[in-house]
C-alpha cells in the first residue's frame, strides 16, 4: 500500500536527509500483499499475500495490534482486530518473510461504515408500527417513546454522516510527484514501497539525487495533513509535513499546516506545488 525541505537554513540541511519508509530490504524479493478495505465496523482484516508469510498490523505509532499467518496453500489470511477502529485511522499491514526477513506493507485508511440508511429505516419502521396502535394510553406512551428514540437515532445518524464527509483524498503517498519548471529548476519526490523515498533535482539538463532509497513512514495529523518520518541510508532521522490538496497534488507545510518555502539540494527555496506524474 500506499509509499511518504527546508523551512530555514537549518531545515534546508535536514530536508537534504529526507527519505521515506518504502519498508523494503535490498537483497531478495519482497513478499506480495493485498488488503481488503477496512471499515469502522470491521472485526477483521483480510486479503492475500505470499504463501506462509507472517501478517502484522500496526498503528501509526508502530504499535502491533494484531498478527496472523498467510495460508501455505493459497496465501489467504484473516487478522482479528482487538477492538473497533475510528474513521480515518491509518493502519500499516505488513507481510514479512520469516526466512529472509524481507517485508512489504500497505497503508490502510479506515473507512466509515455504511449502516446509516439501515439504522434510519429501522427507526422509521419502529415508529410506524408503534404509532399505529392508538387505542389505549399505554400504546400512546409506547408510540411517544418510540418516536423520541427514533428522532434521537435519526439525529445521531445525521450527525455521524456529516462527520464522515471529511474524507481523505489519498490513502498513501505512493507515486512519482514533480513540480512544474521554475526558472529552470524542477523538483521530484518518489514514494515507493520497494525503493523507499527518492528525491530528484533537475536543472539545465542535469539531474541530482539528494536522497536515494531512504525509508519513510506516515503519521497522519488530520485527514489530509501528514507528517512524514524519514530515515536516510546513513541512519539519520528527519521529518517533514505535507498537505494533500487533491488526489493528485500536495504542498509542503510546517508542523502547524502553514505553507512554507521549500528547497531540495541546491535548488532555490520557493513555494513548490507537487503534482502526481505517475503511480
């Protein structure tokens, strides 16, 4: 699934170290992994992976919450979740080869459950049945209570639906993102689960690569505001923030989600906008 600058003179140095967790080693082949959609009502996570690999589910804070093993026959797996999940939660589902140590992961964003309509319909049905019985004061009281409960349920469902309207544009930053040409300069970010984070700087027909195959991980601050944690090849850690403005565009911001001037390598600082060039 779906693979994560200079704010000041100091940040220019740290951003030169940006690398994002593509979480894949560099020797043998990584396991394959597919994950079905995860909802707030989900009790399990399922999918298919390389036969016999270990499946590990972690939170954005790297806490393991569930494990399982893919079938040695067809690679199918089902992981039982310990509790219900909140809408927008990011889960990291790993497939790990116990023999080679190689792994592959996908970032899953928890989607809202699709039960609002059935709840509303059920409450209307209850109200209709109870209100039709008006022959005694007992039935009237029952109808009143049912009607009140129905309105309460409807209000909660409506409120839940409004909250669910704030949906993420993308589930992970995987892809090749580039800026437009600015005075002969062009910047690029490549987020890949197999190759990690790679940076490119283009100028006067030449290409520079400040960061190559760095590891990265995503820590959502809100639905479309992410912190990218980076570990460069030499082991140095750094981070940066991005604001996703559409399915095909993001801007670099600071920790308060404010736009900032950005620089990679020796490129001049500017308000660069990154657009998805390819997946």
